């Protein structure tokens, strides 16, 4: 009898060891996927058992009961995070649980370029990879209302940067992040406003920064271009900047700014109307925001492109005309 009990004990140990070995082998064995990669979406509040079933429903050839048992035995099941994940061939139950517990979501990115206008931003987000276009049918006014800025013109309110998002995310989230980013960057710039700055409010700084962004061909010229426009504002001289007129033309602009365009009145025609235009004309980056509140010292009132991306700056009309002859007319 004693030998029989001892034999049962030995067999139990062997069975336990075999089970442990089989378990170790299983959690490190690649799961079978019907494609090179699969998308897995875990909704907020999903329990480990539901996660195991979601993995199976996504197309992974696995018994969800076995997967759920692994989640429980590991002690990590409660740490699984909601999100969008990409499962690739070769992933094991161990790596799967690590990915879900760490929240290693499958991310995409969209880049918003400095100097883009609002139409370009909406177009970019509308075609961004795996970004859900929830705002596609909203008017500009309705979209700004949705973002908590009713009655605010959208131009220039979104900071140009690269934004990452999980697959299937709503475009509303990207708009919100870009809006908050511009709020933050503008506030930071305004806090560094120099005494010589003419702009009186953050709103004016944003408008001027958008003009500086569109007029700058060489980064080093930003503060000088800002100085030119602020000196003009100071003496009541029209800004006379082509980018504002082009912006006012909207989709009618065909790449050729004509003399008649400069002579046609409109809220963005800074040849005919003094002061700043009513709204920004583009999305300025950090450097242009800072240039708007920290103009270079000097009494420059004019500038002309040299042809190499940089500009020549002049304090008098005579000097400016000579520069135009040199750089534009080749005299």
C-alpha cells in the first residue's frame, strides 16, 4: 500500500511537471494568424474573458478559454488596456499579453505643415491613414462649435506638428490636440513679448505670426520681417503683403497674383486696408510665433527677395528701389 501511494505521488509530480512544461511551450509558441497582420480592437471596460474572445474574433486561431486561463494564471489580465493593436505573425501568447498590458497600440501619424491654411489641414486629416473622419460632413462653424470654440474662425488656431493616433481614432481628437497645442504655444510666446513689439494682444500676435510664416524664405529673416510689418503698423503704413491678398482670393487664386487683384478691395487686401487682416492666414510654427512678439531692432520698412531664399531689408524707399533693381530687375 505504501508503495502504491508513493507511486501515485511520483506520477502526480510527473504529470504536474509535464503540464508545466506544456504550458511553458504553449505561451512561447507563435499563434496562428491567417494573414501577416491582424487588427485587434479592445473596447474600454472589456474584461479578460472578453479580450480573449476578441482575439479569437479578430482571426487568431486560438481557443479563447485557453487564452483566458493564461491571462488569469499570469496575474496580468487585469492590466490589459483598451486600444487598437496590430498583431503580426510570430506573436506568442506571452508577447500578446505583454503588448496588451503595456498598451502598445498600433499608431499612425499625420503631419501638419507650418504655413498650411485651414483648407489644407482639413484635407490632410480627411485622408489620414486609419483616422476616422467624424467631422467630414461638418461645416467649419459646426466643427469649431464641436471643439468648444463657437464663433471662432478656424484659420491659424491649430499648431503645425506631427500627431500620432491609434488606428480607428476619431479625427476630432487630432483637432483637439492641435487646438490645445496652439493655445499653449501662443501663450508661451506671448509671455516672452519684447518691449519693442507693437502687437497688443495674443490674437494680433497670431495674425502677424501667420503673415511672417508665409513671407519667410529663410529662417534667419523671420524677426526682421516681423520688424518691417510692426514698423509699418507703428506709423500707419499699409502692410502691403501679397500672402494676405492671396488668402483673400481663396480657391480662386490660380498661382498668378495679378495687378487687378491688388487693386480689388477686400478684408484681406493689405494694400488697400491699413492694419492687420481680420484673421490669421495660415498656421504659424513656434519660430514665427516668437518672431511676432520679438521683432528685430531697427527701422526697416521694406524688404525684397534676393533670389536665394533670403531678403534684403531697407529703411527708406530709395534704398528699397535700388535693391529691387539689383535683385529683381538685374540692373
